[in-house]
């Protein structure tokens, strides 16, 4: 495979030697894993896939994650598979959905910096977003590099964070955008997940932050102190020097490592169609899964 750096941020583009419609050899999968460990973002351009092709392609990298669909009612999906994240603003008739539709809420929730499924254990490993249709303005996806952000922390902060554990709660980001339409039963059914604030890639040993909008408290700190720390870290990690803004072209597939990056969608005109499809693998080999909580 041939690669070149993505301009204007971080990550690499695979420019030759890969056809997403052909099964990958073990060697090719390892090559992509090595690129992901190193760069956290891998872009493949101009290779359109159907829903079934995208599922087949993604399954080669591990078991699939259902993410939010596992914790929130599935209603209204127009896709035939739960394993496909319909990242569109379209209702069943193919037209942009009403402002009050759940999927618009999901679109807006995606515009806050997050790591997919960090509210569950196991969380998400690779997310793959495939571009089908783009609005005429906005609608980019932006990524933040949590390895570079960790490296740039001062030594005192690194030492302070070293043994800290954050609580990640699925509904925290929903409450932030004013969506509190969940009854006690639903809230109780969604247990938080706990992750170290500083994690390590298990293959390379490289340290990185692990934060985002699902994180709402830090164990052993008061809620205000912990939350302020999380806000400060988020502001630090999403400074321009650590981020990349991806302008979608139809047929793009962006693969990101949820362990070592954050991402957010950017605003667009909700009356214009925007259609992306997401498939996600589970991080079922994370060393933290051996911890009690
Ligand atoms: C996602 C996501 C952002 C976007 O698909 O997981 O957060 O740009 N998408 O739509
Ligand atoms: Mn996401």
C-alpha cells in the first residue's frame, strides 16, 4: 500500500494498493492496524461502498459495535441493519427530517467532541464513516489527536492525571443539549463506564488522553473540580494545532481510532441532505477490560 500524510492536520491517506471491495489479507490488516496505531486517522478516497460492502469491509477488523442503539430506543431507523449507524438528517421518505425528529437531535449531539461509545465497556475501537451525500455548506467532520495533546501537557498535569479515572455517561451529552426526555427506568438501565484519563496503546505503549463529552466526573475529585478539569483538558486537546477538519467527498471512507482521537461533526444547513454511514468495531481487547469497574 502507498500512503501520504493528510494535509492540514494529522493522519494518512492510502493512495494506492487497496481496494475496499476485495478481502484483505492478514498482512494488509496488520498494515492498516500499524497505520492506525501511528496516525490514528486513515483516509481512503473515491471508493464507494454499498451498505453490505461496508459491513463486510468493517467486519474484517473485529466484532461490530452497536453503540447508542444498544442503550437508546432503536425507533425510526431506515437502515436494514442495526450495525450501520445512519449518520444522516433524512427521514424514511429520503427528505430532511423535521427539526424535532430524534435523528436531528443525534446529528446535533454528534457536533460535540466525543469518542464513540466511551460510555460503554467495551467501547469503540475503529469507526468508519463513509460519505454518500454532502450539503453545500458545512457538515465537515473534525478530529483531535489525543496523543499529541497528551505529549503537550506540562509534567505536573501529567503526573496528576496518571492514576485518574473518569466516569463516562451516555446521557450526559444529551442533557447538555437539553434532551432530558428519559424516564427513570431508561436512565437506570444505562450504567456509566469508567476509563483512565490517561491510557496507553496496548501495542505501542504510546500514552494518550481519553476524554470527551461523555466524561462527566473524575473519581476522587469533587464534581465541580473534576468537571472543570475535564473541560480544561477538552479545551486543550481541541486546540487548532491538534486538530484536522475533513471536507467530505462522496466515496470517502475515514477510519479513526476512538481510543486516541476525539471527533465532532460541524454545523450544516439542516434543510439540505447530508448522508454518511458509520460502521464501528468494538475495542474488545482493551487491557482496561480486566479492571473491576
Ligand atoms: C459519528 C459522528 C460526526 C459527523 O458518526 O460517530 O460523530 O460529522 N459523526 O457526522
Ligand atoms: Mn461519533
